[in-house]
C-alpha cells in the first residue's frame, strides 16, 4: 500500500538516500507459457543450516531490504516483553498475522479491542477490503466497504494498542517511530537480526518498517524455532505454528506451508519477501526483486530442498491462457 495511505502527518521517518534501490539480484525463476520462456524474476535468497551457517545463497544477501510483514514475529516479541498479555495463543498469532480479513479474523480483532474498552476507531491502519476474495465480494454484496478492522495488519495494530495500555503509554500516535512502543519494537528487531536498522520506512499499514539483510532475517527466524520452550520467542513461534489459518487465511501460502510441514514457521512480507525456519534443519529468507509474489513459493520450495525439506506440491504456480493452465512459474536456482 502506498505511503499516502499512512495516517502519519509528517512522516518523520528515517529513510535510505533518494538514490537507494534494491540491487544484486540474480535470476531465480522463469515464467513459461506454452513451453516458451516469456519472463524472468530476479532476486536474492539465503539458506542457513541448523547451526546458522550459510549453506547456499544467490544474489545479494548482505545488503538491507525491508522485510515488511516478515518482521511481525519480532514486533510481537517486543510487545510481549513490554507487557502485552494474551490468554489465547490464537490471539498472539493474530498479532503476528497478515490476515485475510475473513470472519474469524475480524471477529477476533473486535473481541480483543472490546476487551480493553476500545473499538476499531482506535486503529490507525488504513481501511481496506479483505484479502480473501470471496469474503471481500460478500462484504460488497452486503453493502459494506473498506474498514480498518479488515485490513491485514489490524491484528498487529490491535496488539500495539493493548501493549500501550498495559505499559501506561499514550495511545496517541502509537504508530510513529519516536513513540516508546516503537522504540522498544525497533530494539527487538535489531536484537534478533543482529543488525542495526539502517533504514526505517513507513509500512503499508502506517507503522514503521525496519530494514535488515536476508541473512539477518533468516538468522532471526532460526532463533525463533530453536528457542527454549517457554521463552518469549518460542511462545510466538508456537502460537503461529499452531494457528496458521489465523496468521494468514484460506489458501494462503503461509497457511499451506505451515500445515504441510510440522514444526515449520513461515511469514511472508509484501514486495516478494518470505522467511521460513524448520527446527533442526535451518532457515531460508528470500526477496524477489520486482516484488512479485508469484515467484516466492517456487523459489522457496527450491531452497527448502537444500535443507532436505520436500514440499514440491506447493511449488505449482500455473500460468493461464484462455482460463486454462498453459505453463508455470518455475525455479531456475
């Protein structure tokens, strides 16, 4: 979502220099139509083994990118450390979610807000329709429209509000980077990636997005699934893995892959980002340079094979012609 959707008035956020851009990507996937290669998706990907050593890589995995929603588990850890208390693990999964705006997601957000005497008017994520197309169509048929509670980051924003109340922080401008909440969350992201956030931008939901390298991101995910039972980071990982439908939604990539591989933790981000970790095997982080989401799963499946994890069925991304499959997006790395 463009920055114009952000409720922030002045955007006093740190940012890369005007000329900064994503570079260093290599061809990772090709688009095949009727046995003819009509396009390529470039990007970067890193594969870490269970000890955190780089097992394989392609492209630039050291320069910073915006992980977008792949940062959410670490932001959730920062919220828990700052006083957020949730009884139901599914609610914690919702705080980490880029949810599809289905009825279960919307109901859960509203219930959490009501539990502290708030309504969706307190949210500062932008109004949106559900990402789940059938649900969006049902909303429109019923005469409804965009709302903040349906926006895919409303769970994260709800968690932020509840954390502010628990910590005695103001709810005013909770989304701005200088707010005590966001200062805490930045420190947590930097701790887990092991890197300073050299760039801070405005995410699609209006909250800060913190830059990290793919290597730092993969390392952070490995820490989540390797953490001791009962630790805050393990609590977040366990909640997400136990409730993948809450983390994403019906048919979503994160939901499908976490259901397919027991113990696997996955969280995608906008602009072609994906981060995955498997206990005892390793972790993967990738970025598709043109922001395409369709290339993520084929590349991820190829990367997971290097860790001995086979989810070939999830790699199928058909190319349609006349409404019928006539090709595919397939990895070339």
